C-alpha cells in the first residue's frame, strides 16, 4: 500500500520530476522550489544539509540495514505515525532514521 495512504503526505520519486542522472544540487533545487522534503538512503544529503543547507531544506536520511522497499516503507510509516514526526519542522530539519532510533537535527536559530 502506498506510503501516502498512511501518512497523508504527497510522495513523488525524483525520476518522475527529472532526468535519471540528476545531480544532488538539482535535487535540492527541485525540493526547494516545490517545498518538498528529500527522503533518501544517500548519506551525502545529510552532509550537504549540515554544511550548506541547514534550515533551508528538509532531509530524511535512512540508515537501515535492510534497504528494501518494504522495509523502508515500514520504517517510514512507523516514523510518520509517531508523535516525534509531528513535533518537528520536517521542511527545515535533518532527520536520520536507523533501525533502532530517530535523530533530529533542527534548523539553525
């Protein structure tokens, strides 16, 4: 079942918005323009957020031992149903979701 059905959020895969070999900078530009949060297994986005884009974009970085679609969807569904997801500014924070915990790095003050 689609993640959007459980969360109420509009999810779109980047390949529906851009060419297949899109750069990280282009993904960030699209996210800013469309006011989207980036959900990724790519650890580069956490570094980009921390070094350049802190407070300007939202990134959910997945650090899961099982990166299958099913496992990823289950972990994201669990996160979006949690109180923690409702208490943060997703569009300005870096959220790291691992198998056992969720860490949030809020925007700069």
